[in-house]
C-alpha cells in the first residue's frame, strides 16, 4: 500500500484550521484585539455615535493629554488646525469675491449690449 488508496482522508494542519479560511476572509475579519481583551469572542455592542459637542470635548481632552506629555507636538497640532481654518476662510472669501465679480461683469455686459 502506498498511502493514496487506504480510504483515509487527510487531516488539515492545525495552523490552517486556525487561519479561518482564505485570504479574503482573513482580511475582513477583526484583528482579534477584542478576543484578547477577555470578551470571549462575544459581539461587542456598538457605541452610539458621538454628537459634535461630545466629539469636540474628546478632541480637547486628547489635546490636553498631548500637551502634558509633549508640548511641542501640541503646538504643531494647533498651528496646523489654525492654518487650516485660515485657509478655509481665505478660500471662502475668494469664492465669494469671484461670485460677486461674475455678477457685476454680467450686469456690465447687459448694459453694454443695450447701449
């Protein structure tokens, strides 16, 4: 007997059984951090999404922690935030000015055509 025709099925390797399937399913499943935390694999209840006020409070608390541990990093974060806000304001003003300019030019063209 050569082992091929003995009628027994080959057993899967233990590592393959733990992998949980193919590549696609491995990519989509959780990283397993919840299981390691001691939840026993139970489905974690979804938390309610934060309101904008709660989100702002969380950001401020996080920045306070960053400021305590690394003030230079906090300064960099704040300068990026303020720079982004100034850029948004500048862009909004530029868009508004362009819109007003277009309206004024249309009125001038109508007046020139009527004359």
